[in-house]
């Protein structure tokens, strides 16, 4: 069973370290596991890097309709093309 994270990736099939980064910590933070948390209204880019390759997702944090202090995040992800190595 594959596990996804907030940035939309599925697992880490190579078990190599992944470095997560946010373009603006006043909008959203990202944990070492890739969990994104909205902290302020705005748009942020979340980037994952591993073995010299990276991928990014745009996250929009907006106030919920119940009140300005409640936040929700929407993630826009490109559809990845998966390649399998045949040995």
C-alpha cells in the first residue's frame, strides 16, 4: 500500500533522503516528512529534493468561510509520468 503526503508524492521507493522546503514560512511550513501546514493566507511553493532531482507543488492557503482565523490549503499538482525500470 502506497502512502501519499501533502505534496502529493507517493512513498519514496528508493528509500533515499528527501529534503522538503517552502518558499514562504509565513504562508505554510513543511515537515521533514512532507506534511504541509498552512499558517497564513497566500500562495507558496513546496519543493522536494532527492538524489539531485526535485519536484514542486503550488499550495494556496485561504481563510475558511467560517472565519478569517481558520485556514485551509489547496494543492495544485501536475500529473507525474511514472517510469519503471525493467531488470
